[in-house]
């Protein structure tokens, strides 16, 4: 409990520290007939104020697709990304509202999912960086819950996406290496607690909506042991990811 | 003599201008007539640094991080305090991803209370630790009114996810689902009330069964 309180205090201190560092705020000129300001960052919140053409608004910060703005009279409210993207800077240039990330050319991807590793439950999470539109470097961390042991597996690999322009479904293939740590649940203890491993994978990926995508993968591992035979487990998994 | 000199000069000018006609398609270099300062140096030397215009960046506050404290009812092992940390990323106005990490300590089963000599779980095994990876959906976003002049943004959300529960020194695959209420005190500070159930399979009390471990917690988070 004390640790938790200390953490909260630290967070608070961090926040105050960043909040007090004065940043210049972006000012934009409304070019459309008017833009609406809502009381909250969501489509259902009521409109509380309307800013007219040629008026200047200050952009405070954003949350998801909504931007908190301040009108010249001091009124504050939330406006949607699409509305703000049509405004202009005071210099006359277009407002620097970043476009929606495009699925085909996205750079980063973070996801998690469920799988089956050697007939055992598997929890998986991954981070992915696109080197090109069709080649990704991926880091995967997962835990397999067996009846006699519990494994932590971390892998790093490359994955190629065939037909990256196919938005809804496109096949992938990958290769990589990693490390596993085996924690004993029931005796006898495993002969080796940690192993190096390598894998090949085949999979599918696709776009869902906005910034969401799905991924399904099959992997065949080669776990290098100090026995006469290597272990060759396989794995199925499905997951949901967000791309940036 | 004078007229001869002037005619030579005139001819040169005509020929040169004729030559320049052939180059009319090219861009003639801008002629700079710079008067060499003779003797007196110029008094004003313009040294105006170029102004750099930086477009201010808009800060995105999509991340939420904080802690929570409450009560966890561990099936067969009584209700005990629980504390944890949580971090969320808000993807859209409706959907967010959230991770939890928490710890509690189990009490004794009724069997152990009645027969103090029996121990179902060793003392070190009574720690109940979990991590969860969840997907959340803001089912009922809205506002909560306090008196006449105050309104707080809020959302009732549902979460579903998977993770690990470590209990009795064993890791179990666990599913969790629940609902919570998020109340934003300011734009960056939120209060949470959550109820979640962690379900996993165990044979700890003799036969294999699914156990439900329901927690009710109070949380405090900051958006950044």
C-alpha cells in the first residue's frame, strides 16, 4: 500500500513537472462557417459553444480523435479531428493536424492475443516495426500455461507480408529466434530451465477499422536442448492490434 | 579621332547586344552593381538573423496510468485487500486497451478455520498475483452533475481480457471480465470504480473446477 501511494505521488510530481513547462500552443483560424465545441471528447456530448469564421482558437491537447480547444473569449470545449483539419494556421498554411495512419504504410503495431502452444493456453503480446511496407521486425513476448510447467517465451524475428496492398486479408511468413524460460509446476523438474529456440511462421493479417487490425499465426519452433533430440512444439494464435 | 572612337564603341555595343540575342533563351545572370566602398566604410551593416518559425506541437493525451486499491474475494479463501497498477491507451473515443498488475494475499479456507492443523496452501503460496491484458469499451459515456454548477465527464465501460493468475505458487491462465465507471475530475485526473471477475481452473480444493475471484476496487489515474 505504501509503495502504491509512493508511486501515485511520483506520478503526480511527474505530471506537475511536465505541466509547468510552458509550451507554446498552436493557434488556428476557423475558415469554415463555424465549428462546434462539445462538453466532452465524444459524439454524444452536447454542443456548448460555436466558433465562427475568422475567429482564432487555441489547441490545448488531443485525446483520441478529439481536440480540446479554447476560443478567443476563453470558452473551452472539444472539437473533432475532421473539423480542425479544415482550419488554417495564422500564416495561412493548412492546420498541422496529422492525417489518419494508413494501414498499408503504417510504421508501428502493438497487439495482444490468445493462442495454443503445444495444446496449452498461451497469452501473447507483440510490438512490430515496419522496415518497409512488406517487411516487419517483430518482438513477441508470451506465456504458455502448461499442466506440468509454465513457459515464458521471447522471440525476435522478421516477417514478410505478401500483397501488403490487400487490406482485408493478406498472408505472411516469418522467421526468427528467441529464448524460453521454463518454470516447474509439477515434479519432475525440467532437465533444462532455459533454452534457445528458432521458429518459422505462417500467418494472415487484415484491417478491421480505423486503427485496428487482426492477426493469426502458426509457428513451428525448434527448441535447442542438450538432449539427443530437440523439442519441436507448434503454436497457433490470434490477436488484435493497434497500428500507428 | 573622337568620332572614330565613339563609332568603335557603338559597333562593339551593337555586336555584343547581337550576341546576347542568341542567349535570350537562357536566364541572364542578375547583374549586380555593387559600388565598392571607397575610403568610407558603410555605417549600417544589416545583420538581422532569420526568424525560425516553429509550429507548436499538439500534445496527445491518450495514455492513462495509475493505481487501484480494493477488496478481492478469492473463492474458498475469503475476502482480502488488493492493490495494483494499471495503464491504458485510448485508441478511439469508444475503445481502449488496458493492462493490470495487482497483488493480494489469501486468507484461510473454512476447512482450515475449523481444523487448524490442516493447511491447504502454504504461507508463501497465499500470495495472489495477476496480470491482465484487456480490451475495454465505453458503453455509456456521459456527464455526471454535482449540484448546479459542476459537470464531470464520465463513462461506464466494460472490459474483457486474459492473463495470468499466480496463486498457490502456480501460474494459471485466467480470463477476466468486468465493468467500471470512470469519472474525470479534471482533464487529466480520473477516478475509477471497478468490479471484475477473474476466472481460472484449479484443483486446489480437491476437484478440478472453475473458480471465480471477484474484485471491487477504487482507482486513481492520470492522463498524459
